[in-house]
C-alpha cells in the first residue's frame, strides 16, 4: 500500500482543487486500491499538529471548477520553522515525526515561495517531497507559469474593463490596485490586457513627476480619462533606495491605507484631476479557475503523480517552454522570479505608449 500525504500552504489561488484532483485521480488510476491519500488540514499547520484525514475517492470528484482548497490553508512563515517557543517545539522535527507516524511514502505540497523553502528543508531532512507551483503572483523560480495566475489576470482585467467604462463616462482618472507586494507579473499582464495608460510595478521604481506628466499630457490631448494599474508593492524611486526597515517605517508614518491612496493624493495635487481608487484585493484570488488554469493544474497534478509512481522525490513540477518538467527543490527554494526590466512584455507595453513612470 502506497501512502501519500497532500497539503496546500500559503495564500490560496484558483486551481488548487483541480491540481489536488489531478494528483489523486492519476494515482488511483495507476494504483487502483493500492494507494491511500491523506489530506493534511491547513497546510504545514496540519502536519505540525498531526491534523489529517484519510480521503475517499469521492472527495476528489466534482472539485475541478471549485475555488479555494478543500484541504484548507494557512501561512506558516519559514523563518519561524526552527524557532522553539513555549507553544511549539521545532516545527520541522514535529513534521518529520508526524510524517513517520502517518507512515507516508511521500508528501505532496502545493504552494508558493515560502512553502517551497520549507518543502526543500523537509526534503533535505530526508522526507520524500514532491511539489506543485501555485500562486496568483507567478513569481516561482524555475517555472514559466504557476497555476492561479491566469485566473487572477482575468479577474483583474475584468476590473480594469469595468473601470474603463465608468472612467470614460465621467472623464476621471482611476487607479486600480492589483495584488503583488514583491513582483508585478499580475499588474503587468492585467494592465496590458485591460488597456491601462500607466503601469507601476515593484521592479520599475516610478518618478511621481513623470506619472503626473503622462496624466497631464493625456488631458491636454483631449483624453478625458486615464487608467493606472498599480501593483500593491509599487515603489517610488526614493523608496527603492531604502532598506526594508526604512521603507516599513516611512510607510507607517503616512496616513494612507495603501500605495494607491497616496498616489491619488499626490497626483491629484500635481495635475488638478479628479482621481478615484479601486482595490479589488482578495477578489483576485477567489472563484473558479479559468480554463487555462484547469488544464495547467491538471497537467501539474498528473505529472506530480508520475514522479511519485517513479519514486522521483525532491522535485517541483514546472512548465518550461510549454513542457512539464521536474525541477529540483533546491534550485527553486529561496529565489524569486521577478519581472525583468527588459522583458519583451514590458517593451511591448512601452511600444504602445504605456508609461511605467520611469
Ligand atoms: O501571494 C499571493 C498574494 O495574494 C499576493 O499577491 C498578496 O500580496 C498577498 O498574497 C496577500 O497576502 P494575504 O492573503 O496574507 O493578505
């Protein structure tokens, strides 16, 4: 009997259930009744605390289109994994103990960047780990695409489309704040798909005077409205010079709930234009996966099942040049896939006249 544990960790996204289904169905098809799948609750928390259940085949039916994760998820920061306090011993040791207690042959982990650091550590500690790259941010090293990203692009684009019509009617400037604290893939793609006039990303620090100039020039040219797609983590040129600590302190001292509200005030003062802010927030992570993500999650899921069947452990399944390949966890862990400033996608937006505020 093969015993496989599966967990989803970190921020959720569309396609998690489709990927879980892909792993499970492919294992059942190949192993028939020779496999037991254990669903671990709320990500690493469940493995730390021994909170899991034996899944039934039926649990994996009817979930292809379901948003969220049937297993639950939580954020368990990597930096706290080895921290021992009065409530918890070494979390890695506890996970190893529970893995042994559950008599697992393999642990399947669906997660983003933080999750992969822990997955790699567990693998280095001797557990058999296979992982799948999920996140709306598309920032996992080693894969061209994560599942969840395209669904979130669709939602953020829909928001921009809707804002476009009301912005046009009223002749207003709108800032749409798009998820992504560290990277701007989602903002870049939704910004282009939604016809934004300005796109601000963490990777390309903006100069407020240049952004204001773009808005004023559009107004002068008779364009009554403007749309800015701004990543949560967009940074001004000055902020980009600051350390993490200095930036946190500088932002905390400002009276704005997020970057977009500050931009609205600064740009309103500089241009005299009426500026509104829309923050779709976690809406971007919710609901049914788009068709692309259903296919990608299924491909990742069945590829992970094949790694397990071949006893090929210590890998993340990845998409490279449209082919699914295994990438060693050690190569993935601790690296961030950011938007290259000279990326052809950025260049294409620039060719169109979209401003990045630089
Ligand atoms: O990593 C996915 C993501 O949605 C980011 O885009 C966003 O910055 C962050 O998670 C939000 O985190 P939380 O769900 O903990 O508020």
